[in-house]
């Protein structure tokens, strides 16, 4: 499957906003308005995970390619990370990123 068919928009399961795909060559896996995600990927963009639990943002960390949001699944407890989307047409909310960063929690 190509990136263009995997990188699609979605409606956020947490806040209901329409989320557009990113335009920077990466995959969008979280809502830029509330920073929540769904536990749907095993590998980025594959949408093969059967859990489908709500992933809540619990922290922010510095990664090799910039800042990453840290998530915890409310259903299974799994943790994951995804790059902050800041160089796309629908960037992540800076106010919410700062609130998550103040939580000080990371994987």
C-alpha cells in the first residue's frame, strides 16, 4: 500500500473534528485539536491493530526527528509515540502540546 492511500483523513473519535491527512510525507495518527488518537496501527500507517481503543496524550518527549507525543491506550494500556505535526496544513494545537508537556510524563 502506498503512503497516499494509507495517509487519509478521519473524524476524531474523541472530539468529533474532521482531521486532514498530513502533507509532510508522514502519517497522521492523532487529532490536531485534542491530540487523541485511536490504537489502530501495528506499524505506522498499516491500520492492522484490532484494539481500536482511544489513545490519550500523556506526555511529550524529544526524539531523533523532533518532538513526539506519548500516548497510552485506555483499552489495553499500550503506549506509543508519534511525531508532533507542526509542518502541515493542520498543525497540532500548541496550547495543548504545552499542557501535555507540563504533565511531565513520558514512556
